[in-house]
C-alpha cells in the first residue's frame, strides 16, 4: 500500500494556484482513480528526486524499491507535465492523469536542431532518462502524450491515450520514440489520436497487446529503426506505416481492420524493409492489406487476407528473396497476390475467390503446391477453374498444385 507523505506546504501552494483548479470533466475525460492536483514536475539528475516538488510518494530509486510518482492529476505549468532529464534511478510513474496543455503547442518540425533542446508540449517527457516504468496513465488533449528522447530501458504498460485528435485540439502524437533503446509497450489504448505511435532511430522496440482505433494518420515506424516487434495488437482504421530504413521488422499475430492500408510505406520514397517478417496476422477490409515497396529477405507466412481490395503487393524493387507461404488469401475484389520480386517462392497458400486472381511476375517463380480454390488448379495461364494466375509470360511454375485446402502449420518467431 502506498503511503502519501504529508505535504502541507505543497497543498497550500497548489490551492493558491487558482489557474490550476480543474474545470468540469466529462465522464470519459476523468481519472479512474483518486488523484491529487499537482503542477508540472521537472527532475534533472537523480538527486532531484529528493526535492519537495518532485512528486515522489515513496521509494529509494533501486530496482527493488523504485521512486514512485503516483496518484497525481497533473495541471501543467510548463510545456510538459512530467519531465525526467538525465536520470538513471529506477522510477515508477503510476496512476497519473493529464488533461490539457500549458502555453503554445510546439510543432515537432519547429524542434530541429536538436529535438532535445526544444520545450515540447507533452504530458510525459523522458529526456535521456533510463530505467523508467510508466503504468496506468491516462492522457487527453495534449500535443504529445509521451515523448522519449535518448531514453533507455523503458517499460510502458496500460497507457490510455485520448480521445483526442487535431480537430478537437487533442493528441498529435500518442507516443514518440526518438533515438531510444530497449522500449517495451504493453496494453496501450489509443482512440482518435493523430499519430498513435511514431518512432525514429529507435532500437529494440516492442509493442504488444495494444489497441488502436481511428488513428487519423497512422502508426509510424520511422527511419533507421532496428529490431522492432509488433505482436498481438489490434489496429482498427489505423494504418501502420513503416517508412525509411527498417532493419529486422517483425509483425506477428496482429489484427488489422479496415482503412486504406494495413501495413505499408505510406508512399514515402526511399523506404526499405531489410529483414521483414510478417507472420500470423489477419488483414481485413483494406484497399491494400500489405504493401512492400523495397527491401530484402522478406517473409510473409501464415497470415489471413480476407475481403480486401488487394491482398499483398510486393514491388520488383524488393531484392529478395521473397517467401510467401501458408497464407490464406480470399475474397479480394482486386488482386489477391501481386508479386514482382526477381527471386520469390510462393507455396502452400490458400488462394480462393479473388476477383482478379494473382500476378506472379518474375522469371520462373516457384509457385507449386498452392490451393487455387478448385481441385482442377488455376485458371488464367492454367486450364483449371480456380483463381486466375497471370505470370506476365515469365514462366511461373504452378504444377503440381494442391487438390484441397492446406492446413497451416507455420510457427511464427
């Protein structure tokens, strides 16, 4: 049980700040826990955790006994609600509620160069901080929710973002990672947030078991990110754009529902996916479910693509090898597969009821052992009654084919 230390001076100061008195809150924008009012908190270096206005309830800063900053309703008196600068002590930020911004909202593009010297309007700013856990935090109506710049060993759990959105003057970016290392996010919920997540130059990032609804732009995995894993998340009307150079991007067991694209580049030039692995996901009702413009060593395995306009599009500029195996691609109103990689293997897929069939436009594509929706094999260049196959005259190898739908046995990493 947390002990709230007596702080009469703090309470007097807070009560004297009439501008910080919270106004009426809607039921949706109220904290779900008892929270005392507190002005903005800035902590520079580990010694500052002992300051009167640090907001620390308890703890000694060790891994076993972290500093606990909790049960506060932060009324911002600075551009940020809580900012930790150059700290290494173990810290738990828990049961915090942020509503509203102080002063002029700072646009991200105004913060270069460098970002770390710009006073960003944010709820929580981890500025070269290490060993921080953020848990059970609710943020509405701010420019940035969480901004992490140069932060390391960060865990974010049960974070609620929104409702917001630019139209309502709300969250521009939910969580922004810039030059971070080893960040794990679990059970994040974002509603009507412009960019629910954006990252650049981030290494060893994991997002899992989270829900994103009506992202006004996209969830953005930006340039020069390495070893990023998205696992077990649900994206509803929220495209995932991975742009720039992506090394070892792992997309596993996610659900993508509706929108222009499920996973793609957003049309950004120079995007490349070296080491992309898309496994065990479900893509439903997109204009293009999966779009890969460039990269090498791409694996698409064990996914379900259903009721999209186009299922999977992989451009000829992907160097390969491309492996497409054990996927279920059905009921596309356009093409199910549109693959143009020079070295590609397409095997043991369930391909059925795709209006425009499939394009396998590479010399000698290995496309044996697929189910084309009919025991007689593919139509198009084939003589069967199944989905149509078009190889652009490049000699795709499609025989033998499966006479019945395959049973997927793929094991995702």
